[in-house]
C-alpha cells in the first residue's frame, strides 16, 4: 500500500534526523572539551547517512527504468570522528598544555554546528508534516472505503 510506504520513508527520515541532531548536540556540548574518554581533545562527530534503495530487481518492476533513483527512505550508516586537524591554542597554564604551552582544542566550530542543527530541525519538522499528511490521507481513504 503506497501510504504505508510513504510513512516508512518519513519514519526512516525522522529516525535519521534524530540521530543527526543528537550528534550535533554532542558536538556543541563538547566544543571546549580538551579531554575525552579516548584521550586527547574531543573530535567532532559526523553522521553518515545514505539512501535505502529499492531491493526489487528492475525486471520485476511494472515499468523498469534506467538511471532513475528509486529510494525507500534514509538509513544511518554510522557516526565517525572528523579527522581534520585540531586547532592549537596558546595557554601555558592549561592542565593539558604541552611543553611549548599549546593546547590541542576540539575541531568543533559551534557556529557551524548551530547552523547544522537549525537545518536538521527544519528537516525533522518537514518530515513530521509529511508523515502526518500521509496518515490523514490513509484515514480519509479508510473513511471513503467504509461509505
């Protein structure tokens, strides 16, 4: 049923959006952490997302198409550390300062993270709207079917 497929797609996007916002929140919370559980400064985390693809072979589809994206939602592939260089800050009194007085700081830009969080929140809201609209259409179809 197409309505449930649309709900599955929206649901997968909501899950991916939630994970992405949690990762961004962790980055913002640790923007000043010079010590992490793994040792060294906190490294920015990145959410890896990918499209869920249709697993039905083209020869079994009603209208096989070449080069057309036929997604089934979004999936979270994982969360990885950003390997970009860590900025150094001169602070000889800091407990994590090296012998030269420099401290390796997290590679998190709070302004960029806030902008990403706003984009992720808007995307999440849009997916809620799509999910609710799909649900309303399915309910209306059931009402029409009863009549």
